[in-house]
């Protein structure tokens, strides 16, 4: 797994590899004797095996632990300013 991470890091840091075609990248990874999971992700776009290799786990959103009562607070001054009127900045008509 550490070899896979190092190869992914090298790809990210090297613009030639990052923007290489799938075939070019596959040839480079083949020379580096990369894992079959990384090779499958590059060649066929199947990243599921790569997720398994790296131990990908679905993360859940943390639950909020704050119990404030924001609705009871004053909202004065929290309103956005009104847009300028269309006449703002126009010269006043002269008589």
C-alpha cells in the first residue's frame, strides 16, 4: 500500500505524469511494478479495488454538540444592506 501512495504522490507532483494519457501512465506504472488495483484504476477507471487497497471507509458527518438557542437572539443589524436605488448617482434635473 505504501508503494501505491508513493506512486500517487509522484503522479500528483509530476505534471508530465498528471496530464499523461491513460496509455502513457499505464506504461509508466507497469515499469514501476505498481499494484494491480492502481493499474485497474488507471486502465479501466475502476477505482473500487484501489479504495479497498487503501482502506477507504465511508465517513459520516459529525453531529453537532452545541445546543445554543440562536432563534432567540436579536437579529438587529444582521440584515444585508439594501441595493442602491436606480436613481442613485444620477444628476438631479435642473430647472
